[in-house]
C-alpha cells in the first residue's frame, strides 16, 4: 500500500496521533472474548445469520460474531476500501471467479490451504470459484452455489391444464395459451440487466452447446461471433412476445412480485430467489424445470445452469486471525452447511449436506447430471470489460430493437478479446 | 387584469398539488397493508394500519440514525458557516494582490464532483484515525461546503453599500467590530440561504457515510435507509413507511425554520 | 483592511478547504498520471490513462452519448426547472395570497434528497404496481401508460422532470430573494409610464434579474455535470453497463462511478481519475467563463 501520509503530516501534524491505523473493527472484550466482524452483501439474510452465528457461539463461547450486511450494489465499493484500512472486516463474503481477483492480487486476503482443514469437505470443482488465477491458491470457504432455471406456479398450471413442457414447441404453445387466458407467460426483467445473460444461458445454452462451447472458446477454437452463438442470442428475441410488455421498466423484485402474486405463470430465476419469492407469498406452490432445447439446438437435452457463487474469506489485516480461522473452519462443517440449506434456503457445497427443500434438491441433482456454466461469470470476468456487462448491454439493446443478435455477438467478441487470450 | 390573476393563482395552486401529490401517495400507501398496495396501486386505505411503521421502526434503529444525522449535519453546517463568513467578508469586500486567485481557488471547489476525491479522502482520514468517526465526516462535509458558502456570502457582501462600513470605520471601530457588528448581521439572508442549501444535501447524503462509517451505531439516516431497502425490497408498504420516517424530521425542521428563512431572505434583500 | 486581519479571517476556511477538499481532489488528479494495480501505484503513465478512455471498448462508445445526455439534462433543466421557477417566483411576488405557504410547498420535495426521491418515484412510476399508470387507467388515458423509466424515448425526459420536481424550490427561493431585492422605483416608474405586467417583466424585471439568472444557470450547469444520485436511484447502475433502457439515461457522472467502483478493473483508479480530470477541466472552464460574463454584466448594471 502506498503511503498517503506525507501531506497530512505537513498540514495537520498537531492534530495527528501517531498513525498505526491498521486494525480491524473486531475487538477484545473484557474477559478475552473476541468479536469478529463479518461482512456480507445479503441484508435480506440478516435475521437468519443471527440464528446461525448463535449456533456457532454455542460451541465457541469466547468468540462473538457481528454480522454486517451492506446493500449488494454498494458492496464491492465498501469491501475494496474496507480491506485496505482500519475498520475493515475480519471475515468477508467474497465474489467468485474474476470478481475476487483484484482483492487477491492486492494481497488483501489470506490463502487458506493448510490453515482451514475442512477445505477437504468440498469437491475440488467447488473451490475453483475462489482460487487465485495467478497462484492457484484457495482464498475462501465456499458458501453456496447458485443454479438458474424456470419456476412455475403450480396452481396456474393446473388451472390451465399444463405440464412442464417437454419440447420447445410445447413451451411456446403453453405460453400462447396462458397469454390468451390473460396471464403473462414469463415474468422477465429488462431493467435489472444482470439477469439477461442468465436468461440467455437458461433458455439457449443448449443452442450454443453449453460446456462444450465453453471448452472450445477457452481453447480459442470458437468465437462469440460463430453462427451457433449468434443464433443462441436470438432465442430471447423469439421469446419476447411472451415477456411482459413493460419488461424494460421492471426490476427483479417487480417480476418476482408479478410471479408470486399470480400475475405471471413462469419466471426464470435463481436458486437464491426461492426464499424471497416465498416471503412475498407463503402460499405459493412452485415447480421448476429447465427449458427444452430450442430449434437447431446443439445439445438435445435440457441443461441446468449453475455456478459457485459466494465464499467467505479472511482479511489479511485482521487482528484476530486465529479466531477468524476457527469461524471459517466451522463454515466447512455439515452443521453450518445444513443451516445454509435449511434456513438460508441456498445450495450448500459442503459434502453430505442434503437440501431439505425438494425444489433445491431437484436443482442440485439436475446440475449433477447435466450442468452448464453461467458462461460470462465463470470465464469472462477476469479482465475488463467484463463479458457479462457486454452481453447484458447488448441483449437489452437487442430486446429494445436497437441491435441485432449479430451486432451483440460482435461487441462481446471485440470487448472480450481486448484482454482474453485463449 | 383580473383574468390574469386568476390564471396565475390557478397555476400556482395546481403546481402545489403536483409538488405534494407524490408525498401524499407515500403517506397513504404507508398506511395500507402491503397486499393492498400491490393489488390496488391507487386507492385510499380501507382502514388505517400503522403496522408498517412498527415493522420499519423495530427492524431499523431509526432513532439512532436520526440522532447521528442531526449531530453530523448541524456540526458540519455550523463549522462551514463559522469559517466561511469571515473569509467571504474579506473576499467580497476587498481587492488585494491575489484576491482574484483566491476567489477562483475557492470557487473551483464548486465545480468538482466531490465523490471523485473519495479514495484520497478515505486514506487521509485513515492517517488521522478518523475513519468510522462522525468527526471525520463533519470535517469533510464542512470543507466541501466552503465553496458554495463563499460563493453565496461573498456575493452578498459585495452587494452591500460601502457607506455603512465607512461610517462605522469613521466612528473608530476596529476591523473585527466592523465585521461582527455591522457587516455580518447584514448578510443574515445569505447565511440563511447557506444553512438551508447546505443542510439538506448533507442530511440526505449517503455516499460518504456509506464508505467512511463502519459501525451501525454511527450510521446516518440515508445509510440506514439503503440497508432497510435491501431488506424489505418487496414490502412496499414498509418501504413507504421508511421513506416517511426519513423525510419527516427534515420537513418538520424546515417548517419550524422556514418563517425565519423566508423572512430573512426577503426582508434582508428588501432592505 | 489590514493584511494581518485579512489573513486571520481567511486562514480557517483556507486550511479546512485545502486539507479536506483540495488536497484529496488534487491527489485524485495526479493519480490520473500513474498506472495502478488495485490500490498500489505502478509506473508513470503520462497521458496513457487519458488515451485509454477513448480507445478502450466499450468505454469509448459510451462517452459520447453520456456527454450528450448530460448536456440534454442541463438544457432540459434550464428549460423546465429554471424557466418555470422564474415564472413561479414572479407570480409569487405579484400574487400575495398564501405566498409563504406555497413557497414552502414547492420547497418540500427538495428536502427529501436524491436517494429518497429516486426510490419514491421508481415506486410511483413502476409499470405494474405504480399509482401513475393506474391513475391514467382510471381516468381513461390508459393508452398513455407506459414503462416510463424503461422506454428509451421517455426515460431521460422523465429523469429531468423528476429532478425539476425535486429542485424547483431552488430557483423559486433564489429568484424570489433577488426579486424582493430589486429597487421598487423601477417598476413604479414603468407602471406610471403605462406599461402592462408583461412589458414591465420583460423590459424592467428581467434585465435586472440577469445576475441572479446567471448564478442559477452556473449552479445548474455544475449540478448537471455532477448528476449522479437521482439517475442512479431511478435507473440503477450495474457493472459497467450504460444506465437506463438501451443506455438512454447514461450520464458522465455515472461513467465515473462505474469505472471507479463498479467495473473492478485493476487500473480503475488511474482511468477513473483521468475521466474525473477531464470532467473537472470542462466544468471548471465553462463555469469560470460564464462567471466572468455574469460579473461583467453585473458591473455594467450598477
């Protein structure tokens, strides 16, 4: 870290205390108790985390945990400054893949191999999301993985005598039927653009080839401008008639509410949306499916989009390394994993944890058999511009009629090739 | 002539309706259960229901946030005015070598997106042990207000007639007396303007406390509010209640002070 | 005035302002000349960060539209907020009934702050659950209902209108104060000459108001260049994507914020500081020139 003190010394020497300001907020209590501060971008989970950490304190009475959530859209800003200075977290929730690299590169996180024994409780693939790109070391304990699929409202389906569709044509026919009945087929947001790449993977990964395309594009044998990928971008255009007319004015919570209040029959959403949607309407009866392959698809069976999402890591400047490691170790146990599954309603990656919610179980088993990555997040966030940003911007313009699928593909290729070398 | 007046009043009152209608909707919807807000966006409450306020009040420590906002904002505005007033007096009424440069130096701050300095400010406060401190926030806020205060107050000082000051000086008053007893009272409307126009954005600022404060006990209202919005995204009724709670203190404060401000503004200008 | 007194009068403001505003901002500007690796400073970059603004895709394609949106925001605000604000201020002088009450009512939206205003209006304008479209429906104008913030044609105008709604109290108060400060003799003289209200306004009041109009215009310009909070809370900001439908409400202040905090590029500090430096020079240059023109007018009037 670069010294910024020169001017301060000159101008305000009198008022300045000797500055050795590199302690985290976690503090020692009266009787040697330690309070760890844990940061997260999930304020909506605050209540549940309170219960979870109460469990931790039962077995670790000398460690208190102070859970501090920040708004998700501000979190990156806060964490990147928070880790460099006094008052930062001891343990922080971390983004996956490319999102965490700047923090690793700046030396602000502690590599956990050899320090957290429980890392063996994870499949190696589960740790890939939190590995340093340059040194290959693991910098966090994976919290959960996310999957993305289509939820449907069982009551609406029953009323309209529908089943989860087996073919693309069936899905379109169902959508038309719902529309005729005055129900929005798909609750889709065009305002929260980060969802658009996920919609694309959910409906059209089969069209471009899913994991096989991923391998090829990483090896330099395929490009985003290849006809298969361009055609996959166009799939959302074909579905546009069945999206809400006002989609560009609808945010994620708006479409969740549309769906949860029975105004829309289906919604493409993440595993992480299950709890919030149930909160809007506890009566909601849900089912999930993965869209059948569209015409011309490269892969003939539905694929399940999934990726490792959040992890918890250790601030290199924490004053309570030992206690923080104890907490991280606890986060690798099935006790914690089961809490994540049962109370946070997310997919824990700890081996042996079973989802009590049958829907989450269905998502996980679909991912085990037919996985496909959230391509832009997993592979194209290691440089700027981020692949996901380019695709989101482009898809929004495409759905507004301002760009063609081919132009969108061209922009993705141009942007990404500025830093991506196969 | 009469028709012209009627049209004028009509315009003034219809715009008044436009100005307050969204706020009325905000209050009404905060009193309706969430399902009703979502199913019938434009309706009066069937029964008045304060439970959203209970939700908002118990889930977020709004009383702490209000106290912190008052401390920080009042402190910053007071410090800002205290240092800007004498400086504006010198800059507004006297020409000396470098006074032009100094004026430009102060006014330059008006034209900067202050957020742009956030990282250096963060490191500076860190070196002074003022991160996560309300005092640090007060200093940054007061400093960021100086350009606007100097801009407004020096313009007012410039506009005062020279005779007053000369009369006082002939009476043998010292520089400080001339300033404190004669000139400063004359720019009360300028001070009122500065207080209003600085108080409000500081009260509402969320970016600096978001980055510079860490402890929940020190949070100001807007930061508390953003967290509240994250937690209650789909409970519109509670969101509206939170917005009302965040708005009311300032509106009450302004209504109490507005008499003085507007009177000061107009009377001061008319003199 | 003696030098020593002047010095002590100026010193506190000078110090506070220099340490907590100028130094951080200058420091941010010099940051633009260096290459950055996260928060660690690398080698000297010279103009590298500046040229990279115009050569990095898609940033180079975002800057142009964002500049014009910012200008449109300024022009729209002048047209809607300040013109209407002047009209209201003049009417308030001529029509005394409930003057103070009305002035307060107009000022209330200003009190609630960009963040709250943004949240409030995004709820009000929501296409599905918002009262505005429901209201249009209720009075038979349902065909006018649209996703106001999601339609490229209406998004920027709506943002300008919401901003004007919030800040109308600013010109009303400032113009009101300036109008009250005008010497009444001029108006009286014109009235005796038989001029009607319109003639009096355009021939007497308006020229005398030019300094106040100048001040308000400069502040509006600076405010427009820094526009961020309202657009952010109305339209959101995600990663490094232009804000609004098809980027229709993307403004320069948002690009700075995105490059600095959202995009997560390793050279974020260098590149965002370069953008900030350009923004600063442009705003500062225009404002200084405008201020000089206004001051000259002021001088020629007195």
